[in-house]
């Protein structure tokens, strides 16, 4: 009998507010666990990666699926590069490009350069054609480098609350493929 995956939500900069699709996923599936960072507005890569590692300590990693958004995707890629754990998979939605000038306005530490090593687990990168945090070309580059399947959802902004992605049932369907 195949066991159900353990899903961990990995938000990005500022966390995911009450109307964000990640929060909706948690409300829909109460067995999902959010990775809570100590500092959401001035993130430090070492701290965020350590928090992710601590949250997964003791888990059967073969059952773990990470659902990351924006800077959370970058955190997952850095975590994979540092620890090399094999998990069931990751859904990486709207990975933000920390090498752009867009990040100059935010006090983030240590996330650049973008991690471009192949991930040691299956993954899917979901991107938008008009995301202000990553160009389609860079999203394709990340997916190629990480060995990820690529899903283009058209003009969908940053795939967050501001772009109308609250409930986002299509995202939940993508996640259910991992479960």
C-alpha cells in the first residue's frame, strides 16, 4: 500500500497572507504543514535553509513534498544544494530571480547568486508570462538547471493574491499529482 505524501508549504518573502493560495491549500488540507520562518521581511538564507532542515528532521523524506512560492523556491534550491536530501518531490511556483534589481529594495541576505545545481528529487516549476519577479526566460533556465518539469500558466502575474490566485484549484490539482 502506497503511503500519502507529507506536504510542507514553503512561503516566500513576507509569508503568504490569509488570501494566498498556499494558505488556501492549508485550509483545504489541514494535514499540510507550513514552514514558519523567524523573519519574513528581512530573510537570511542560512536561517531560512536551517529552518527548513529542522522542520523536516525525523520525517520520512521519501514521503515529503515541498510546495514553495517565490523566495521559498530559492530556499528549497539552496537547501537541496546544501543537504542533498532526496524527497518525493517539489512544486516550485513562481521562483523569484534574486539576481534582479527588483530585490535591491528588500533586505535579503545570502540568497544570491541563484542556485542552479540539479535538484536531487523530481520537481515542477510553475511560471507566468508576466511575473514581475522572474522573466519567462529565467524561469525556463531555472527549470532546466534544476531538472524540473516546466508548466507555463500564461499571463498570471506573480501567482499570488495580488494576481488573483487565492483558491487556485489548478495549483491544487498539480499538487495532487505528487500526492
